[in-house]
C-alpha cells in the first residue's frame, strides 16, 4: 500500500473515530455540568497514567519485532504471547497497588473508588486491542485497522448516549460505557489475533520476555514524561482551580486533539514506509524524506494559526455557553499540538534505531519542565497558563527530540 493511499485510509478511519467523540461532546456538555465533566477529565487522566505501566509498553516491542529481518511466523506469535504474559503480570501488580490506595486516589482525584478500579480493567483490555491494531498497521492492513477502531468508538458512543441520556446515569454512565466497550473490543481483538495466527500465549519464552522488556521498560520514563506534558495539567488545574475549570479545560483539549488525530493518522501510514527506506539506507531516498518533512513542518504551523481565529467560535457553538472560557486556550493548545505533530516526524528515527532509553530522558526532562511551568503560569494566568505551559513544553520536546534523532540515524538535514 502506498504512503498516500495508506495515509488516506488511516485519516478517514481516524476522522470517523474522532467524529464520534465530537458528536458526543455537545451532548455530554449539555447533560453534564462542568464539574461532572471535570470528573471525567480526571478519570481520563488516571487512565493515561496507568496505561504507562500496564503491559510495560511492549506493544511497541511486538510491532518493532516484525522488522527484524526474515523472522519466522512462529517466532512472532510467541513473541506476541510473551508480551501478553508481561501484560498479565503487570496488570495484577497494578490492580493490587490501586486497590490498596483506592481511597486516597479517590479523594485526590475527586472521583468514585469504583472508577479507580475500572481504570485498570480498561487499560489492560486496551492493551490487547492496541496489539491487534498494531499488527494490522505494520502489515499495512489499514482497512481492518479502521474497522475495529471505528466500530469500538461507535459502540462507546451509543452506550454513552443510552446511559447518560436515556438512563440518566450522569458521569457514571460515561465510565460504564468505556468499560463495556473496552472489554468488547479486546475480546474481538483477541479472537482476530488467534484467527490470523499472530498470538501464542501458552508457551513460555523467557528470552522473548527479556527482549520485550528491554524495549518497553526504558519507555516508561518516556511515557511518564509524556504524561507530565499532556495530562498532568488537569491534575494541577483541579487542585488549584477546581473541577469546574478542569472540565472546561478538558473540552478545549478534546477539540484541539482533532489536529493530533490527523497527525497520528499520517504517522501510522508513514512509519512502515519510512522504516523500509531507512533499511535500504539510500542517500537519495533520505534526501527526499527530509524535503517532505520540512514541507510538512511548514504546512502544520500554518494550519495551527487558524485555530486562534476560529477556535473560540467553535467552542461556544459545540460545547455551549457554559464552556465559553475554553476559547481563551484553544489556540495555544492547537499550536502545541502542531509541534506534537512535528515531533512524530522526528521521533520515528529513534524508534528505528532502538534508542528508546535516550528518548525517555528527553521526554522526562520536558515533562518536568512542563510541571514546573504549570505551577508558575496557572497562578499568574489561570487556565491560559496551563495552555502556555503545554505549548512551550511541546516546542522543547520537539527540538530536543530532533537533535537526538540526528545522532540516531544519519539524515541530510
């Protein structure tokens, strides 16, 4: 599948996948108060944090294994099974830890204890779904990727509408919908993995477990750093400004994520295309890649500029007057997302070179910078301070990652 064709399939899939939550947004914001939406924001942030440890990032190891020369299919099946073994053990440890501190976490996040436990369930099942999606991606089977992704979101939306509106369960209904959808998608994903002979769980391979951990564990600081960049702001807002402002900020984040969805779609198709050319190591192909990358940077920055003009209008139109304050941060968040899209274009070289430990250091430094900036800027500028911190951190992350990528793979920048 060509880069353009693959990107178009992923783009359509990601747009459909994104349209569904966007369709939900004006409904949920009218049936839920900003405080209730703030609770959902806290839960989503918790999910992002727990996801760092569930499975120890070994989905990426399973995807990368595919490019290690002419690997036998049996090896790939057993390697994927080893990643599932890591998932099971890490999920049990996470569940025990969460269970022991559920009351403290519930008080800190201002959400029910049942939600705390549900986050582990969703993360664990989400790992299986991500593995199935990843195996389709590396084999350039974008249509199947899109089918599972979109159908899962559709089920999530329908259940959310049923629980929140029809059964009037409020924010609890939104969480229940996510749990049911996560279990449903994982079951389908697991069946399809076995159907395509991509998973062998009942064989213990310590060497494969070690290899997967060697790839995934160094990424834990990377994902912690990423969490500190893209999610910890909701914690700080909740503590300093309250659940109402956390809910308002989350609406702006969700709308700005439309850009990230497009960047992710392009990157999903770009990675297999890029890795094949990096393996060939031809100068002319590398030169072409660099030219396209610079053009991409220019287009992304130009597009982000429009968000400052039209973002506030869309906020009020989509979410309603209760969330109009989100308009003051949407432009900055979109600019930050633009640098996030540029980051994806340079971080792929680091993954190809398997220098994930170095990437983790860059991300954790950036995350700590963001956390420090948050405490300074939120006190001075309120919600806008959180957006300024996010934008500056994404710029720092991009520049540092780009510099690191130059050391990992020789490209004619």
